[in-house]
């Protein structure tokens, strides 16, 4: 159990800034996901937390104490690697017992604790097996067991489930969440899969090109994206983006999209933003409704180009004056390809981003 | 057609095998031939010994075989010391190359020690035959009082085989994922502890293969030992070349007998570690 502070941390490799001026405070006992595309600096951040890498600048504090110079073994952390890093020359038991043996605990205590951990993970019957005989799924459980045996205050997981098959992955997600609640540890989970981050984490830190983009609850990053990158990265169906001009003269904010057949859209008053003179409107696919093309409420019009049937919902792909838009509709709505439709945008759910900085207008 | 191809292939394999196995066959049969069957002076080539005998083996271990007058004019010789010398110098030389080379290989593989050039410059040491520089080494060794000593041979064997160890072991270390040692470090091991407990056990097959390879190189060396040693430290191959007698000149039989003995240690070793020789090592830590 530990609280983590990352203060102005930068990690430079040669001339490349893998992580730049990262500021992050993680409360004790939270489940935090580090989310971002590959190369965004999330694994580097993880390696600095574990002590495998030392920050070039800045400080990392565990429970208020600077740990920059502390060796990984002295940080009281558990680390689960993407490729498990199982010691294949040892049995499952010896793998789990490894950390305790390094700490020179008595053999009978080790046996007891290994069995306890194995019971928790449901792998007690595999302890004597050679690790080369275990399935990928069980190997990952052994890896988790090995990192939790020392009862670390901080649990670091680097894309631990990306090699598992889809069904087992969702099962393990639930198991891990349960485990975290039982142990009430601070858990940091690196992933590039936003579904994984949204479904498990209490807080999500989204990174891109070495910099923190937003830190908030899944609800916040989904519904109030801080900038265009977050808006585009989070959400299983990508947010729709259309260029727009702003008119604040009447008190309310009026968006005019320079698209054929577009009508101005009045959204509730927002200010902020910057001096940028070009803007982008963003709206999620589920916040658009298909209406009659002649309808008064339709802000945009388009032609259906593709229909994706996903079972519980359909996704309609549309072309509006050359812009690709996606709309999520109930499974019963099945427009034909080539059909002209109107799009009614939920004005409360419209986001506006300044093009120069990418930041959202508050 | 297919049957023809198959039989052609079998024939080809048989022909190649004949070429490779003939010297072994000739050495083994020669070791058991009495002196008058060594050469076809009597007008007959002896493919197998007519009168198999152990005289040759007795001869190289100081015996004066009874009944036979072939060795009457020869001074007794004994190969025991030279075999012991060969064992000492090649085993210790191998251990020296292995211990230094393995650490070097780990440093190059994991930490890119020495940048891009170090690995290459080590390999470069093998781009000319060691014998090409043996004369300067002879001067150096004489100056350092290493000429004709066990230590001198051990050092040169270690140095000459060191590049092999580095490059073989580097290729094995390259296949061990970095996370293996990182996991051990996070669990509280030191860098060296992580190397010893998590990485080294995974490459032990490679280590055994390398050890055998280097041992055979050292064990079969003739030229280096010939130049860098005198009468004090004589290795078995050098001893073998010196077996001659006034009565028979070149003692083919006795040399063959010693040859048969010298084949044995590498053969025994390879049988002992053959399960490791297969490259199918369990680098299964990563399931890709």
C-alpha cells in the first residue's frame, strides 16, 4: 500500500524524450491504467517506477520518500511483464517462491505462502509442474503469483494480458480487479487497449509522445476529453471530427460546419479555448441520431456507405461532403447503402477543439 | 524416378561417410597391427590386422613387449605425462576462455558493452590463424617466463578460444528476453544474482556446447604447443609426433594407438552432454 507521486519526471534516451515533464499523483490503493499508443512512454514510466530505469530529471516519491536511487528489490513492488518472464528452468512452485528465497525466508514459511497465493489464483494443483508444460493462461497466473508473493505495496503490470486469448483475457480482467480489491494495493496497469483501461481502472492516465494528456476517471476521459488526442483515442468507435467555425456574437456558441447542406448548430455557452482561428467539432457516434434528410433538426446530411451489424447495435458509416462519419444506432435501424439521411447532433454532447493546440474548449 | 533419387542420395551419403570415416578406420585398425603390417613392405596391404596385438599400446606406456623384436632398438617411452599435460592445459584453458568469455558475451549482449565495435573486434581476432602471430607470442612468452610452462599454454589456449566463446555465448544470451533478468532484479536479486539465478540456467545447454567445442579445439592443438613448449611441458599431440625408433623409423602403430586414446575424451564428453548439444533449448520463457 503506497501513494505515488511523480514530479516533473523526464527520461531521455540520447536525444529522444521518452517521457517529458510527467506530473502524476496516484492515491494509495487506486487502480490506475496508463493508456496510450505504443511509443507513448508508458512502459518507460513503468520502468522508472520499478527502478529498472532512473529518471533523467525529476523525482519519484513513494509515500513521500524519494525513491529515485532505490534499487528495484528495495522498492517493495511487484512487476508482471507482458511476456511473463517465467523462469522456465524452474517449476511453478519455484517460480512463485523466487522472491521469498532471495529474501532468505525459512522454507516452511515459503511453502505456506506459496500455497496461499496459488490457492488465491486457482493454480494450487499445478505447483509441481514444469513451467514448460503449462498453458499460456496458467503461465500468466504463475507470473502474477510470483510478483504478489512478496506482498508488494505497489503492483505494476505491463500489458499483462495482451498475449492471452480474448475469453481468458476478460476473465482475467475481472479476476485482477477482484484481487486488487482484496489486497487493496496501488495497482498500475499499462495498456494500449482502451477497453481494458475503461473496464478495470478507477483512474486513467492517457499519454502520448511522452506527455500526459489527461488524468481522470474513465467517465471523465470519455465524456470530457481534455484534448483532441484523448477524444480520438478513447472510445471503441472513433469520435467523429468535422471542421467548424465559431460564432459567439449572440451569447450562445453557434457552430457552422463548412459542409454542403449543413445547418448552424447552437450549443450551450462555452468559453475558454485560445486564439486559434480554426476549430474542429467532435461528437461520439452514439450522440448522433438518424433523422429524415429534410428534417429541421438535422444539422448535417449524408449518404450511407456501409452498415456494420454488431449484434446489440449497428454502426452506420456515412459520407457527408467527403467526411466519413459513424453513427451508432439500435439493431432495428438498418438504412440501405446509398440512402440519404439527416443527422441530428446532441448539442450537449458536442465537443469543440482548437486546431492549433488541440485542447478542448471548456 | 523417386526410388532412383533416393538410392542416389543414399549412395552420395555413403561416399561422403567413407571419406570422413576412413581416417578413423585406418587409425583404429593400425593401432592393433604388429610392426610388420604397418606398411605394405611385404607386398601386401593390411586392411585389417592379420595378427591383432596390443603391443602398440604397451609400447606407448613404457612397455617393452615380450616376444617381439620390433622395439629392441628403441628407448622406452611413456605417454602418460603428455596425456596429463594435455588434460591440464586444455581443461584449464577452456575454463579460462569460458569464464572470461561468458561475462564478456553477457555484457555485449545485454548492455551493448563497448558499443558496436567491441564484439566485432573480438571476432576479428579469429580472422587470421593464431599461428600467424605465434613467433611474436613466443618472444613475449619467453620474456614473461611463460615458455615451456603449463601456465603459458593455458593462457594462450584461453586467449585463442576466447572469441569463439564470446560469439557463441552472445548468440545464446541474445535469445534470453531481457525481462527474465529484470524480473529477478525486481524480486530483489543483484545484477550478478539475476545473471546467475535466472539467465545462466537458461543458457546452460549453450554453455555446455561451447565448452565442448572449445575443449576439442584446445585438446587437438598441435602447432601452438609445438612452438610454445620445449622438453618440460609436452602435450599429447606433440608427443605423438615424436614417436620414432631407430628400428622402424616412423612408428605408425604406436602413434595410432595414442591417437585412439586421444579420441576418447572428446567422444565421452559429447556423449555425456549430448542432451544439451541439441539447440532445442527451452528459451520458452516467451510464447510469441
